[in-house]
C-alpha cells in the first residue's frame, strides 16, 4: 500500500506543519502536534453544479443538485435488532440499529468486555458476529466465554490490531459479519500513519475507518474505549462526535452492581439507565433496581431519607444518607457522593435562612446509596430531610418518601412526572409522601398513601417532624 501524505496538526490551535515538532510554532503549546492523513481533494469541473441545476429556484422548479426538501425525504423506521439483554436494549433506545457505531467506556475491570462478549455470543445465533481483540489472545477470550457458559458455536474472533487487516478479514469472511466488536479502539492502528497506537491521530483514523465501514456495509460496530484518570474517554474528543452512541459503565470498585448510562444516542433518549449485577456467570440484568438501592434495615435510621429519582424513562427509588457531626475545623467539611457538592452547600444555606436550622459549625456528609449519581433537582428536599434527621438524631417516619426542588427563597418547586414517581413509591409499599403542591395528585388517586403537599421548606420540615 502506497504511503499516504500526512501532516502534523496542533490539537490546540489547528496549525499544521510538514514535520513533527515538540512545540507548536503558532500557539506555543507543547506535545500537541499529531499526525493526520491529508485526503486529496477531487478536482471540480464546471464550477460544481450543472447550468440546468444552477438555473433552478426554490419555487416549484427543479432544485439544486443534492438539495431536497425535508418534507419529501422518506422517513423509513430504523431497523433495530434486540441484543437479548433487556437493560442494554433500554439504554440503546429499544435495540441495536443496523449500521450504528456505539462507543462503550468505563474504568478497567468494570465489565465492558464481559458485557459485549455476552451480547455477541447471544446475538451470534441470529446474525454473523466477529469479536476483534487487540488486548487479549484468542485463548483468553475463549476461556472467559467458557467460564461464563456462553454458546460459542456461531461466534468468531480475531486477534489483530491493524485496522486495514481487520476490515480486510471482515470483508472476505463468508458470511460477512453484521455485528463487530473492537476491543479496544486505543490498541488499533492504521498503516497510513507512523504514529504509535493509542495516539490522537491513530485513534481518530482507526475510528473513522470503522465508522465508514459500518455505514457502507450496514454492520453494527461496538468500540471499547479506555478512560483517563479524570474519567473521560481516552483519545481525541472528536471520537465521541464520530460515533452514534456513547455509553459509560459506572460502579463502585467494591460493589457488584454496575450502571450503564447513555450520554449520547442518535437513535434514542439520553440519560437512560441500565442496571447489572456482576456474578460468577458474568453480568446479570436487574429488572427492579429500586429494590437494591433501598436499605434492608427493618427500622428507620436517623439521617436516612428515600427519594424517587428519574433516569430516562424509569423512576428509581434511591436512599439518601446524611451524617452531621460537630466539626473541629474552622471551616466545616461539606462532602457529597453521588450529588453535586456546590448544590449541597447551597441547600444548607437555604436550610439556615428559611428553615431556621444552622449547620455552620457541623461537618456534613451526604451519600447516595448504591453508587448512583443523581443529577436532577428532585433530590433537594430528601437531602435536607436527611440532614435534619441526622442533626436531630431522629429518624423520619417509616415508609416515608419525598421529592422536590428547593428554591433559594425557600419555596418547594415541582419536578417532572410527579404522579409516576408516586406510583413507583406506592408499588414498593410506601405509605407517606412529602411532595411539592404542584405535584399533588387528585383526591383519591392514592388511597393507600398519605400525600402531603407543601409549598415552603418550613412546611416540609414540619411535616417531617410530625411523622
């Protein structure tokens, strides 16, 4: 293969150079020059469009070449294929779309390769599948599949890191694969570049070749991505823009539960959540995640409050725990796990100003049980109730649930899908709910649950104290 013409481009300012240099001559940044392939531009003849096309207008006459009215575009439904793993289908938006490219990231050992190997083995009975490994040998992949008890009759594997050879093997295979997993994108390299595998240019070029292959052949491609110590996908940021979906595996290192979250999905909703449990037979679906995130204690404990959060289309029951203790420091600590720390500080100020409860000389620790990260404002009220319960060393009433956003002026603001949250709480046997007044259901809608509608923070604190 003839070597393609390359150039070195600064990832900070975009300045290009014919040879590599340690410092960019334009912006002065160090170690930002990455190698890129220069695609030859095809010569345009006749100024682009034909004379007939250039004479067209938008009012009923022929349109310019390549331009069509959106109302005339056929809207064929995407062909989706079930992965046979319900939680993975949920995160993908109902199944895997043919010709889509999905990037899966997560910490080392979180279960990325295990999940994709399980999905590939189960789907290989219905379509040709190919597992490409660049980090393990074929014996290691086969040994893991056997330990997980997966069917291996129709599953094929390839140990290769050169992207041209991978695409050549996939094109010559009979039957050609309709599902391909590349584990991982940071180990692949292209013959067109001289940079080392894992560099910005190699990751970008390898991903571009795989994306082009997926779109031209209709093959669904999974890319496994390494993460940096900050938690982002290693490599260029453009990698996440090139693919159709970006999924992140989350979970505590000591917990057996794993959470799969969608951060980008061109074929479905984002912020969908899939919950798995890691066992000796691989990842197992958790169809009722609310049960695992609630405390198994038979009696209420001080500093604990239950809320109903919403992840995508699914309401989840989550326990929020708070510990308030006298601080020996001049500046008391504010620690939040699973919540935004700045929002915790703001809520404590609102509690002091509009609730009459000060914790300015106390250390406050807040944790969301189960390693879930709550990103919506419905957690405001449960957090304050948990803090107050820990400060007074008095538990909330048994089977009490709460949700609601707390404003800076002390008002309790409504949150979306309030009735669905109450239905989820009633399903799990909760008898009492403290909710914003705007989220209160019609009278008689929940006969077995006492719904307390509040407008101000002081009303919510009084209702919690009465219980």
